[in-house]
C-alpha cells in the first residue's frame, strides 16, 4: 500500500508519541501536529481502513504490525536525513529537521542507502 506524505507524517507522529507517552489518542496527535481533531479523526479512519492502526473503544490508537514497520522506516529516514543535513552539511538543526521532514517522503531508496553508508 502506498501512503501519501500526510499519512506518513501521521504514522511518524503516532510512533513518536507512543515512544514518548506510551499511549496515543487523537487529541495528542492533533496537538502535536497542530491540526483540528476533525482532521485527525478523518486521517485515523483512513489509516484504520488501510490497516495501519487499530483504535480501541476508549480512543487509544495503536500501530498494527504493518503500521509499525512503515512508521519505523519513515522515522529512520527522518532521523538519518536530519543528522546528515545537520552534521555533514552544517545546516542549523531546526532547518535540518524541517528539510528532512520534506525530503524523507520523496528520496529514493538508493540515495537513502548512500546517505546511511556515508554516515557510518
């Protein structure tokens, strides 16, 4: 299944919030991303339909096996690209974070592997 950039951002946010807080609800995602609860609710229904998340009756959100795999891959790209842009290209960390967030969705696997290899 192919996700749009926005779906990837949601999965990454869910992963980060899970690591930080242990549990995630729609309101947490809305606050973290600066979106309305209605927008997050719509996105969660799409991610649920595509089997990336499970929503408990109490509103808790969990990544499925496939969702966790995809979220980890996105997060790895984000952190690796941030590190590359900041440490190798000597770009301010805040700018590196923002640029990495844009690049992580479009970079080819081959180029990403090359950057990872360069950082080792």
